C-alpha cells in the first residue's frame, strides 16, 4: 500500500451536508462535495487499468468526528477531527495494488492510480465501462437531524443529565466519566464495472463509567449505546436507560466472588454473549481465512457443524444498527446472510476477491476502516436465531455451572479456533438456580467445539447495541453481536484454585 500527497484545506472545508440523499441527485451532490466529475473518475480508472489490471475502484471518504466528555461533574473536554481522501485499488489476478491520497485533485489521483497499477500488473490494458449511478434501494439509517447541524451546547445537557442521574441512583457512586461521540461519513464509490454510489453514514455513541465505593472497596461498571443515528438519538429515555444499567452493573460487583475453576456447563446470557459468535466462530467464517485454508471451517461448507436448532446470521440490514451497511465498501448491497442454517454451514462471508474465487456473488462483507485501507471480509451484526425453550428451563437443567452475561474482551486463534474471553460478571448456577454473583473470570475453549456443544437455545434472542469494534489485520470496524441464552455443555472456567 502506498500513500501519496497531503490533505488540502480547500477540499476539507467542503462541509455542506448532503442530508442523507441516496437518489441520483445525492450522487450528483456528492460529486460536487468531493470536487470531482464523472470524467475525472473515468480518467483515474483508466490510469488504474493501464498496466493490465482486471478491475479497479475508487473509494472517496469525508468523515467528521466530534467528541464531548464529562469528568468530575462537569462537561470539560471536547475535540473534533476531519478525515478526507480517496483510496484507489487495482486487482490483477491474485495481485492487489493500493494507493491513497489526501488531496483529490486530478493530478494526485492519477499519480495514485498509476502507483496502484504498477503494483498489480496484468496483460493488455483494459478500459472501464461507462459509469452508472446506483442509488441505494433501502436506507437502513436515515437521519432526521444531521450531526453537522448540531452545536456543542445542544449536546452538553445530555452528558450532565446522565452524570446527575447516576449519582442520584446510589449513594455509593464516587465518580462518573461520560462521553458522547458523533461521526458523519460521506462515502462516494465507483468502479471499473460502472457501479457508482453515494452513502451518508452517521454514528453516535453515548456511554458512562460508574465508579462506586463501599467500605473501602471500589468497583466500576460501564454502560453505552451506539447506533447509526443523528441527533434524534439523544433523549431522556436513553439517559435513564444508561444510568440504570451503569449503576446496576457496578453495584452487583460488591457481592460477586471469583468461583472455583474447572470444566463445567456454561449458560451464555442473551445479548452480549454474542461475542462468542463473533470472536470464536464468526472470524472463522470470513472467506479470506477459508480461501487460504487458515480457518478450521475451510472444508466444512454445506456440512453439519452443530445442533440443527442453531442458525447463525451475519446481517447488514438491521435499521440503525452500528454494524449495518446500505452498501459495503466495494459496491455490494447490504444484505442478510445465513452462515449456519439449521446446523449446516451454508455460506462464508465474502468480499469481491473471495466471491470471485468461489464463483458466487459477494455477500456484502467487503469493509474497510477508511480510505487508507483495502477492503476485506468483515462481519457486520452477527447473531443467532432464537430457539424453542425458556432461559429458566436452561438454567434449571444445570446442576453445577455458571451463567455469564457481561464481557470485556476476547482473543481467538483463527486456525485452531481456540479462544479466551474475560467475563466481567455473571452468576453461579447451583441445583438449577442462579445463586452467588461472580466476576473477573476467563472462559476458555475451542470455537467449533463450543458451537457443536451448544445443546439448548432459548427463545429470548437479543442484539447487544454496545460499542463493539472489531479489529482485523490492523483495521477496526464498527460491529454488533447478539444471541439468545444458550447452554454450552462444557467449557473451561479460569477461576480460583
């Protein structure tokens, strides 16, 4: 990958809002926004293919990010940043050439295109086809009030209310740290096959850390929500929800113990336990790992891999979801993909390169962190369909085990599928009942085996709309995860001796 040029202030200052338009007029406005024309893009695509590339695309991005923070009872921190540029990719057989510039003049874009072309060379030079505006058919995150139109003073009261409400809920609250981040991205894409689209991508995150003290003991908990929404996201209801959740998550920890470790049944609680699907299983379904025979599922397509009551989905179409995409970063529409259907592995998660390798359409999973990065198969919202039993029946079936529902992080080895997750909180299960709260343990296992060891799935499916961010090959992308409560018959719990 090559970077050329520097950011031009005149380009960055084109901050007029396109107000989420997704029709042909939106594409026309986007061209004006980035200061480029159809003719410019045709010239750049032609330069990208002049060394014999099979395919080329241009990914224009203009992103505004604003942060407001509260600490020690007052809103006292804020910052903003702007990102602007275009990434140019060329594919030639198994070769990929990539370059980006932070100044979208025709000269700089041509230089970047020719750099990418020299990295990915093929046979005879090809010409791009005529560009065709591709209006987005379904907008999964329409905005009522764009963040560009919201001033700082309008955001501050929500942080103050969140702080004050947390303190009011429990006298043990010692300190609160809260933050609000809003991001707006203008994306203009075109490729040598003639596809061109514009997408307006909002994002908002509101969260708070609650710190409590009781008899010299200090505990902390975190609550947050993140959606692809505008200013309309902020209201008294979300403030109350987060305040109640932050206090509840923190206060329970004063009663929690670290249980004895060992192999035992584990009931994964609805919602945040979807991290198991994402980390331990989801990455292994990404097609680049399977194309390269890295994933343990590389030879399992169309084979039964788990209980027939289990179906796992990766979905880019959930309204306002953090992981949703109207279009992925390669021009494929957002869609809902069944990875596992009734226990059978039915699909990998594909970008353009892997889809071509397998001879099928892309599943719309080609995503990138920014214009500086090449797209690759990435998850969106990964979750499990509901089952046919009640959560209380699952718990009642366990003689001795644990129930887990809050996680802070996890790690997985894609090849072997081995994983470790850190559990923030949960409960002991004794004689079919939840008893003592627990905290600060690890659960250790193997992703494919854990999936195969799920024996019961509840009917309480839930998406965790927290601040999940997925890291892969140095790139970060917003995602979500979720699942119903489920029983894994045995996992290793790292507790006390």
